C-alpha cells in the first residue's frame, strides 16, 4: 500500500466510511478494512478532529 493510499483511507474513515462501504467500492475486503481501521485509529481520530476544526461536521 502506498503512502497516498494510506492517507486516502484515513481520510475516508474520518469522513465516516465503514469497512463495508469500502468493500462495496472495491477498495478493500471487509477484514482488511477492519484491520486498517484498528491499526490507524489514532490517525483517523486526528484527521476527524482536523476536519471538524476546519468546519466539517
């Protein structure tokens, strides 16, 4: 996985994507997405906070 892909997935989860929704669009399998979400939870939360501070809710 490239760094760009990793950053895109973090942003997707921050915007509310689920493992199921990422699977539906062919990005990852559900187990891969769940693992990614767990391994990058802190980064996802930081991105959520950044987005909220920028006005996104």
